[in-house]
């Protein structure tokens, strides 16, 4: 018996963790942060590492996972963060293009 051809949906080439539009940017989840120490020395590499940790939101993530968060509380927190993010974005667009009428 011949099997019917299955339609294959095209998937984007980006990893699954990158698909979120969040600037929380957990796009590197599962990958180690690497910083190369070069001519500039260990102090510069340490500064770069600290910037990467801050940008990735690792400390915030660790603190949030210290205690269990109920699903309802998590939903409320995510909603608050989304509202704050949208307000910030709207303020940036007002500064760039002026108030919209």
C-alpha cells in the first residue's frame, strides 16, 4: 500500500527559544556564556561577562526561581511586565516621532 504524501510545514531556522519577541532575550537558553580573555586583560573580560549576564537576565531569572510562583501570580506578573514594556515602547515612539493625533 502506498502512503499518501504528508505535507511538511516549513519551520524557521531560528531555534525555538529565539522565537519569543521578549527582550528578556532568553535566546541563548541552554548555551553557556563564553567570554574570551584577550590583550585587554581579565578586567575587561570580567566587564564583558557582567554585561552579558545582565543582558541575558540571568540574575533576575535566578531570583525569580528561588521560590515557587503560583500560576495565577505568574500570569499577573507577565501581564504587568507586558504592560510596562508596551508603555516604554510607546514613550520611545512618542519621543522619536512626536505625539500622534
